[in-house]
C-alpha cells in the first residue's frame, strides 16, 4: 500500500531491525511512532528517522514493555493522540542468560516477547480497525526445536535462555495465527515473520557462557537493513494486501510447524495470556470452528 500519510507504530524502534524498518518506512512517506524504553536512545533514533522522513515527523513514545502498566499507558496515549493506526509492528524483544521476573511477577522473556505484544495489540485493535485497511506484523523467528509446554510457560520448572527465547517466538506465531482468525473480515491483516539471522545489538545484555552465543554468531550475519527487508515488505507492499495468518521469511510465505496451526493450543495460549494481563475473555472473541470450516 502507498505509505504516504500512513501511521506506523513500531516497538523497539531505536535499534537493529526496528530502527532499520522505521527509517525505510519514513523514507516512503509514513509517519513513524517509535516505541522505545530509554529516553535518550529513543530521542537519538527519533532524530535519525526525522532526517530521512519525507512527510510527517516521527513521534517518540516511551514505554518499558516489561511492565503491563506501561503497555496500558502507551495504549491510552495512542488513543489520546491518534485516531487510527495503519500498521502495527510488534518488534521489541529480549533474551536473558538467567531467569528473572518483571515487576508484575512474570518471567521476563515471556513478559516482553509475548505478553506485551498480546496486550498492546488487543488494546489498540480499535485504532487499527479505524484505519479501514490495516496490517499487524509480529516479528518472530524460525523456532524448529521450540516447545510450548503449558506447565513450563514461564520457565518455572526449567529455564534455558534459548528455550525461553524460542518458546516466546513460537508464541508470537501462534498468537498471530489466532489473531488473524479473530480478525477475519475486519480489514485488519495479521502476519508473523522472521528477519533471519541479523547482526544487531540483540543479546548484548547476555552474561557468562550464554553471551558467547550472540557474540560468535553475530559476526557471520548481515546487518539490520537485510533483516528489515521482509518487515518493510509486509508493512507496505501491495503484494500482501489482504494476506493474513501467514509466516514470512525472505519475503515469502512459509510453512510452519503443525503446532502453530493447532487451534486448541492457540485458544489455550490466548486464554492464559488474557487472564495474566487482565483482559476479559470475550475482549476479542474466538471464531467458532464450525463457522470457519463453513466459510
Ligand atoms: N537479530 C537476529 O538475528 C534476529 C533473528 C530472528 C528474530 N529476531 C527478532 O527481531 C526483533 C528485533 O531484534 P533486533 O535483532 O533488532 O535486536 P535489538 O537491536 O536488540 O533491538 C531490540 C529492540 O527491542 C527493544 N526492547 C527490548 N526490551 C524492551 C523493553 N522491555 N521495552 C521496550 N523495548 C524493549 C530494545 O530497546 P533497547 O535499545 O532499550 O534495548 C531494542 O530497541 C526481535 O523480536 C528479535 O526476536 C532477531
């Protein structure tokens, strides 16, 4: 879709793939809303995006996505200032050497990578619907070995930094597919994607032996512009108008593991997430299976 005048919300927009996506879309005429947690890093990114923006100046919104309070405050601020959002890109994420919990008491990988985009998306769904035709893109990853064990969703029984990270990325795909079903016919499409291995700051917070993983791997990877390519494509290309419920890698829809298409798993994850973030179960109701198969 032509990006001139479109409002694009990007979380984690001050670094890596989010920043590269912000600058690319600003250069195409979009108004970028950068969600960042650090005021200085956010302001630097805002200035850099403003330098390349061809139409409306970008706006900085501060929120620490490990806090449900901040996610709710962000959604309120968006409602106060913007009548619609054309594209929502849930990009911010983290990976942590050791298990830790947020101020809300959730394991932090699960909180930042899954609960925050789950809550934010639900809270701004009316702004996306108000755009008439809108897109949600969730930044996930290929997670061939990840397991979604409902008894260990927050690593409470066993914690490994890679399993926690890839579980959260699997949740991103399952959430995207379920959201796509719930939004069918609403004018809002939902897709997930992997940027592919990309050299960014991701994992720079790691300590001890786990720090070796990003340190070694990153040297081999291409830079953020490469990782952002599929994200920019999904946000802006007319090729994917109306395409929903797909997972993309290198600008092509890919087959994902059966668990990502399992509607019972998706419903259970949705229900657990809704309870944890305090959303009413009927906030965005599920589509009955029979009505889908009849469609
Ligand atoms: N790099 C890869 O190889 C790769 C591969 C597959 C998928 N991905 C995915 O790509 C996405 C972007 O990652 P990246 O590689 O661009 O990493 P990055 O450079 O580390 O960027 C991550 C962004 O998320 C933000 N963020 C992290 N925790 C936050 C929080 N609590 N509240 C608000 N913002 C927070 C960071 O803000 P700060 O600057 O304040 O830390 C940063 O802006 C992630 O979803 C990641 O899972 C990356």
